[in-house]
């Protein structure tokens, strides 16, 4: 009888040990899940920090220093603008280094993709780089808010095919350039009255027929095309 009782007690203790062992697995599993989640969050944070370090938020205070360094390390000077009407290849001038560097920087950030030629005046010019798409406005917020200085004494003229940078819409007596936008002279006779006010930073080397097609589209009273003319992408070709 005592022997039977002994085996009953031994069996009961063994079951309790297994139950405890089984229950003890639950907590480490939860802790493991937490650790996995933490690792994932840390990875996202590190990636975000890396992006922020690679692309600082540009302001009036740091933009010029940033582009002074950027233009030394990014010497590309040919870009291709793919539009709804075809391709436009542009050569950027090294003399207007801040404006060239700015255009290359925005190209590498994919800023111009899905923007529009939003102001079109036939026999004058086509102006692009803006849109009413909120996604593009968000891109601007992540890149920064800044203006570029006027640089008009490099000997360039507003000939047909010239690419130039418009001044900002803000109260801007010094004609500081809006870095997100550009215009291309379409007038066969040029627009030399603009020479002292707007910075020329490149010229069209292929695709003026595309510029002419865009300039010929119908527009409203504000010179906005009745049918949107998109810049599908801008890419560096050299």
C-alpha cells in the first residue's frame, strides 16, 4: 500500500513539473516577439537616420554651403527630360555652379518626376517643375525651403533653347531663384530682356521640336495647359 502511494505521489510531482515546464515556455516566447519587434523598429530608425544624414533638410542658412560641396563631388552636366511629347536633352553650364548642382541634386532626388510644364506661352517659353499634386509638395517639404542667388554675369544670353531659373513668387526684389522650377526659351528670336534678371544655367542640345510641341498646346487665361503636360522623369545621362 505504501509502495502504491509512493508511486502515486511520484507520478503527480512529475506531471506538475511538466506543467510548469510547459507554462514556462510562454513568457520567453513573448519576450522573443518583443525583441524581434524592437530589432525591426531599430532597423527602420537607422535607415531613416541614414537618409537624413545623406540628404539634409535644406534651408536658407545651409543650402549654399551644401551646394558648394555637392557641386565638387557631382560633376554631371547632361540630363534628359522625358515628357508626354518626347525627350529633351539639356547641357548644364559649370560656370553657374550652384544652379547646376541644384538641378543635378533634385534630379537624383527624383523631384521632377511627375511634375508638369504648368506655364506655357507660345513664342516665348515653357516653364516646368511645379504641379498641383500634393505628393510633389511633400517632396519639397522633405528636401527643404531655400532660394538660390541670381548669377547673371557669366556671358550667357536668353537665346532660343536656353534653360533658365525663374525668381520666387515671394516678395523678392533681388530676383532670387526658385530652385524647384525652370523655363526653356522657345522664341526663335530669343528673350534678351531677361538677361539681367534670371540665371541661365544650361541649354537644350536635343529636342527643341518637343519644346515647340509643348509651347503650341492650348492654355487657359493663366497660361496653364488645358490638358496637363507631364514631365514623366528627369535622369542624368552624363
